[in-house]
C-alpha cells in the first residue's frame, strides 16, 4: 500500500511564528508556496509561489504572470524591490545595444470592430501611498528615478548621447489614428492635502564638471508637436506667482527672453488682449523688482481707437519746478539732418543721438563709447525717442501763438 506524505503547513502568519528545521519544507497555504528552513531563521525562507495558471509570485500570491511584493523590513537596511544589474564588458567595437530589461507589449492584438476598454502599458509604476496605516513621514517618493551620463570613468570616456529618460511617440502607418499622442503626459490631479511643492516631472539639479557640447533638461525634437501646460510656468524662478509664464534672468549681461522669426509677413511677438470692453492693456513696464514700479505701458485706447505708447506721467508723482524754461533755446541748439544710414540703403531726416543728448538727455538712450564702431565687439548704437521732444515743440508753439496774438489787431 502506497504511503501519502504531507508537509507541515500553515498560513503565512503561522509560519512566520515558527522556526523550520534545517532542510525542512513547509507549505504556506496563504501564498500557495513552499518555505525552506535552516533551523535558525524565524519563518524560514519563502520560495516563489505558483498558481494554477503558472503565474509566479515572490512574496505574494500572484494575480499576474509575475508579481513581486515586499513586506516590512529592517529600517536600518537599504532594500530594493528588484535590482537588475548589467555589467557586460566590451573588448572590441560592437554595434549591438545592451539592454538590462526589455519589456515588449507591441504584439497585443485588437480585432477590427472590437474595443479594449482598459489601457495597454509596457511599464506601469505606482509609488503613491494608499493605506490608512501610513501615518509617519516618508522623506522621498519617486515613481521613476532615472540616471544617465558618467559618474566616474577615465578622462577619455565619451558618450555621444546620454538620455536619462527618452520618450518616442510614433504613428508610422498612413490612415491609422491616434487621438492623443504624448511624449510625456502628466495627468490632471486633485491636490486636496497640504504641501509646498508638487512636481509631475522633476529634473534635479546636478553638477557638470566634465565637458559637454549640448545640455538639455527637456528637449522636444518634433517640430509638429504642440506643447501644452495647463498650469503656470516659471523659467529662472520657482514661483510664477499670478502669471501663466514668468521668466527671470538673474545673470548680468544676458537677456531674459529672445524671439526670432524667419518670416517678415508674420509677427515675431503677437500680444492679444481679448477683453471687449474698456481700454486693453497689452504690455506694462516695471522696474525695482520686487516693488514693481510702473514706468510705462502699451495699451489700446478704446475711446480714441488708437494704440497708446505710454510713459508714466501722473501729476501726483511730480513736483513743479518752474514754467519759465527756455524751450526755444533747446530747439535752436539741435539741428535735424538729412542723412543716409550706412548699415542699410535708406535715407531719412532726423537727429544724431549724440548731438541731441547734449540738449535733451532724456530723449536719448546711450550706447557704447564713440571709440567703438559698427562691427566692433561690444558696439551698441545710441537710440532716440522722438516723443520726448513733443513737450518742447508744444511749449514753442504756445509761445508763437502768444506772440502772434499780440501782433494781431484786437
């Protein structure tokens, strides 16, 4: 007569409370897995579990072809759920790619007329907390943490392209349709809790002591793509405040924003105020950050139907000196010229900035010293604001009208 032998068995919690003998196998009825004992390890050493479908679970009963779960662990230890290490050495030239982990879901089939209502993911990573037992403090949480480049190497080591994360959205089939195609998509989320910083994508500050030709934190290589941000964007500043886009340049000698346009028929910068009532402000000019003193603006005056280029001129911020200024002497001191520009083939009539500066300095923005000329490094041309001359002309016209009125018979 055959003899049926059965292993000792118990739930996961029961086995964790015992110390299996050396070489003893136990049956974990919770995970449907074997546990190997060595005579000293409490709970023994759990082996991967299998189910009727042949699915494998490590630390858990599987509900997918491969499932890995880590329970509580020694807080003094450093632990990774899964570690994959590739350390292949290369002794000669090789055109093949080295892949540590390859996951391919490109063979999924959906017949014509059928709809797969779920999602297809090559990799899905969940790092969010979803348990009421979480009551302490977690220092850092990353769903994806990628590194690329050189941390240590010989000084001759060269990488042609180092990319920590590359996204390659594609649709190479004519007639095939993708409703939304995203390189990186940060889905809208509800922020109901407290916190100082929330980042869908974060590229951490890093040192660059080695040599590099081009450096990008974000690079969109598709000229046909549209980039959309529902929130506010800060460039050079972490807090965009009340602006949809806030650009700050903290380095001296550099501009904050440059716009180039290859077409002469379209606007390089298009500013549109969509309000249909009242005056529309297009641009405000401020200085003395962060107190932000308004110095001027460009707006549409709806009453007059004109675009106004304004300089702050409020009576409340002015102190009257005198009304007997000799405006005529200023006009006599500066002579307009008929001239031809040397950098473009064009004739015009106007002022020389250096001459005008001697009489009306507020109408001139000084450039580089006169010992520099066009083509010299550091050359900056002087500039003239002709609107600053209007008060002088106005005062002179008033004086002329008074003289004419005095000469005319009563």
